[in-house]
C-alpha cells in the first residue's frame, strides 16, 4: 500500500487541503506530508 505520506506528492508544492466541516486547512506539500504521515485520529487516542 505504500507510505501514507506519499499522498502529498499528488499535490502541487503550494497545494491546499481544506475540509468542508470545521476550520481545518493545511497549506504546502511538506505540511501535507507531515499531516498524512502522522498518526491517524484513532492512533492518536491510544
């Protein structure tokens, strides 16, 4: 399946990911790589 953080490669260098609910916004490929490579919400509560 690969590394989850590699999904950041699908974004441009200045890519932005926003969620429709709430105020979550991630800007930039490296920030996206850190987000997708970090613990999942389930893992964070263990």
